[in-house]
C-alpha cells in the first residue's frame, strides 16, 4: 500500500494505492488521524485500492467518528468496486460520506 498526500487549501486528500490489510492499515490510520487532529478536512481517494479487509474499514470508521468530534469533514472519494462491495456488504455505504 502507498499513500500520496495532496494538500489543497484546507483539505487533505489521501490517495491510497494497493491493498489495505492488517499489515498496512496502521499507516492509513496514522495518516487519517494526524490530519484530522490538525483540524483539516480529509478526503480518502480509494480509486486504486484493490483490496480492503476489516482493519482498513475500521480505519475509515475511526476517521468518520474523529471528524465528527473535531467538527471537520471526512469523506471517501472515487471508491473502487472492490472496496464498495465491502462497504455495501457491511451497510457502511449508508453511514460513511462517499462521493
């Protein structure tokens, strides 16, 4: 997994590439949490994610919860079909903000 960070005014876009699994999800979590704690809006671009397990989904849910506490925006953009299937199966497509 690789994460490219792109700052655009007050929004940080995290472009994630590859597989998000138990070994790699701590890196995603750390990136999401650090930017939200700085008070930045965060968009996670998942167009190039080929696989995501429950640990990756947990990172996204934690980001959503933290963003509500901090009063900032947390959204998923360009969600790949593989990730969307996982989110739909868990009914998280109705909870997370997906653009």
